């Protein structure tokens, strides 16, 4: 399959954006998953709803909310610009942020399920052996929920690759900077004579997404054979 | 005084208070199912907070509701051998044994690793995963893991439950040897009268019927 230089740029950009999004979201998602799985605190239900918001709200609306917050005139965006000269709106970092927000709920869900599946009785046993709550978390809960964490990460990566609405609203559609795979396909559809390009990019998009999905399923299956239960 | 425990909490169906005072090497808490034996064990180990009471083991105050003392479980260091063993599935037998051992200070332990492996007869199991062990083997590894964590005391919850005749005999002999050779205080939870009478120097019986106070008795021997 012969890809043009522009198409390679698109693929490279998509991978960079998605990897960045997922790597940065990983610790946040895990912390949220643990909080929701194991802790009781006032506002827990609200936090749960907030985390799931990007799943149900139209992506364009999420993009608009990002603009309000992180745009040049927004509270966070304005501060970033003034203090560090960082602008997210027309940069690949903005595309990564949009992808991260959209991937977060899926990652939190998957991780939360795997943390909940870890038998609490094992954590109790660790405590009686002298492990502090933090040590028990790191030596028992974390390793036993690791397959779920990996699966959630793969799922988040797949979602990031496909992110469109929030990206185009927040980061715009700038070639080489924010024109990820889905945006490139959309742009191609607007231009007459780009059928070949569209077909190639769409195929790659499908292949990448399916590969990530299969990897995610395999990880869940591999880790979920009663491994997390007390014997 | 090895065990000095006074607790007020809803135990089982009708019990609400227990008193256990003894210097015996092995004390037993006995009673039919549902009388709250495991609840008592959880309170002593720090996994459950009783309504009120005082728990002192070997002179150390672990819990005192009047004085506001409540040591968290990982500081009470009850060598709890659970009824369902609870070996860590992601670690080998060696990894399980080392889990608590790793958290001790040198010289703190009751028994060395090699001695303990010999005592329990688990040398041939060291590289195995818990999922591949038999019921009796799991129990022995659990006891080893608890012993190696330099516990303040051993807490055995129905150690012979769901084991067959020969294994029960072997395990009881093992517990006897631990009782007689190591100075670690032992608290045994069991509903099997024969076991309790054989091993315990002091027995607390939990009853479901309502006498207001539940006192300990010395065994007939």
C-alpha cells in the first residue's frame, strides 16, 4: 500500500497524540478507579457521573467545554499562556488533551472492574502480616489488577485513535499539527478526487482500532481466570 | 498474662460480651457455628472494631476503647491463619512465605526460614503456585507464612476444617509441636471439642443461649 508523505504524517501524528493521551491519563484513571472502587466519601456518586460525562455528552460539546476552560481566554488556558507561553488550542498537545478526556471514562471503567475483582480478603491477610494499607495496595491490589489496567489502557488507546468531535472543536483541523487520522479522513471526504486517500486512511484506522481492541480483550481474558481470588 | 481480652460487641445471635484472661500457651475459643467466634478473632486481629473493650496480648495494649487506643491491623501483627487460608495467588509458596518475613526486623522472628520449612514439611512445595496445592498443603503454607511474619501471637481459625482424617491428625500434631517448642502465644478458634481439649490450656466457650456473662472454663484433663 503506497502512502504519500502527507498520509504518513497523519498516521505518525495520530500515534503520537494517542500515546501521549493514554500515558498521561493512565495514573489519573487508575487513581479515580481506585477511589471509586474502594473508598467511600461524600460526592462519590457525583465524581462517578463526572468521569462518565465524556461518554454520553456529544463530543462537540466536550470540545466546547474544553475551549471554555483551556482556550486562550479560559481560566486554565489563559494562565498557561501567561505563565508558560503554552497554548493548547491549535497544537497537537490540545489534540492529546481532547483524546485524553474522551478516553478517560473507558479506562476508569475497565480499571475499576479489575480492582473490584481483587478479593478484599487477600488485602486483609496482607494487613495482618504487617503490610500497611499502601504496601498492600502496591503489592497485592496492583499486581492482581494489572491485566485489567493493561486492558483499559489498550481500550483508551483505541478510543483516542478514533477521537474526532472534541478534537476538531477544540484543537481545530490543522495539517501536520492536529489533523489526526479521523480528521484527515473527514477532510478527504470534502475534497473531490481524494477517494484513494480516504480509502487508505480509513483502512489503516480500522486495522489499528481492531488490533487495539483484540489486544485489550486478550489481556482481559489472560488475567481474568480467577487469579484475583483467595485460595 | 498472655491473653487479656474483654470485648463488648454483638457476637453471634445473642452473645454480647466476652472475657478471656489466661497465661496458657494455647487458648481456645469454642462454640457452635454462628456464635461469633470469627467475629471475636477479627476484633482481636484489628480487622473489625468492637463496640467497646480492651485487648492486651503479651503485655501490649492493642485496643482500649476507654483510653482511645486502636492499633491498626498491620501494627497488631496477629499471625492470622484464616479459615480460607488466603494465600496470594500471584506469588509462589516462597513468595507467600516471604511476604510477612520481609516486613520484620532481623532477629525478630520466632523461627528461622529453613527450620520452619522443615517443621512444616513444605520444602518440596517452595516453587509451586497456591492454585496447585492440596488443602492440607495450603494450610501448612499459611501457618508458615504467619509464623515467619514474627507475629505477636498466632491466631488459628478452624485449622482442620475440611481436611480428612490423616491430615487432621498430622496438623494437630504440628500445632502441638509449635505450642511446645516456640514461645509464641496461640489463640485457637475451633468448634471441634476433641481438638480443643487436646490442645488448649484454657478454653472460652461462646454459647448462643442467654446467660448475661460468658465466662471461660478450664478444660477437664
